[in-house]
């Protein structure tokens, strides 16, 4: 299903596995790119996640949808309680991992990421499709687990606890305050460690780097398994 070079290799699939299982009735492949990229080609049978799913439609804020909103989105995508979801993108798994996290937060742990995303699919010689998948009738039951989330108060306490690491995964500009990205305030959490997320992904294959290399990079930045790690 995926390479064995990761401790949690079951969270990933490779292109060959997706090719062999893309037509399975319980599998839904979700393209996490924008409309234009999806129209230029996608994995056969893939559905496109709404580009505003991270924004609460009632408040406009970039938070997770509430349970009823998330339920409606999943059912529109054909994701039911028994569905195996495969997420992918062409952004080094940035948006694919985001949807993976959102689904897990709502209790749908039967979710995996295509390691290498669209680039892996093309390198594999996978067929490119341009159509829209037929909508499936399913039921999605949201079971939100807020224990997977950290609040601002959690971060404030972590700033004062010696066994905690606050990891800022944003860009250099966001870290040093030169790029506000539309936020009212700039800068970073006091005491945070800066390591942009894409340093853990191969820039050529778009696959996650081998576990040994990831551990080396994290250790060099003081992010170690004995610490309580908060990311933002």
C-alpha cells in the first residue's frame, strides 16, 4: 500500500495502490486542488473538495465547518461512514494533509494521503480524467474530537512549560513579520521554533522525506519525541 520507511506507513498510499483500487465501491479519491487545476486533469473518479471548506460559511472565518456543514460537504463528496478516503494534491500534500486532518478531527480516521500526490500519479503513468464523478448516496456521521485541537490558551500555557515545543510551520515572511497574509497582527508566538513545513517533503518527487531524514531535521531544530509539540 505504501513504502515501509515510515513508522505510520498505514497513513499513506502510493500511486500503484490507488491505481489498483480507484474503482473500489468503498473508496473515494478527493482532489484537494482548485477548480482550474481539477479541470486540467485528475485521477479517474476523483471528486473535488470545495475550495472554501476551511471557511465557516456562516461566519466567514477560517475555522473548521460546524458538524452539520461538514456532514453535508462529505455526503456531497460521496464520503460515508464506511468510506476509505484517499486525499491528494499538487502542493506537496499541503492541502491533502489539511483535509486528512479535518476528517480525522470529525472522527473519520479511515483516511490516507497519496504520497507524492498528483506528481506521483503522473510518474506512475496513471490515466488522466477530465469528467465529473457520479454522486453517491451515503450518510456521514460527524464525531468531532476536539482533543486533536489546541486553543490559544493551550499555547499560552505551553510557552511557560519546559517540556513543550511550539513549532511554527509558516513561511519566512510570516515568521519575521514581513508578510501579514491578511492577519491583523504579524510575528510569531514567543519562544516558537521556526521550520517551514515543506522542509519535510522532497521538492522533486513531492513525497514525504524518509523517516530517518525527517527525524534528523526535526532533531536539529530541537523538535524531539520527548517534547509535547504544538504546531501552527
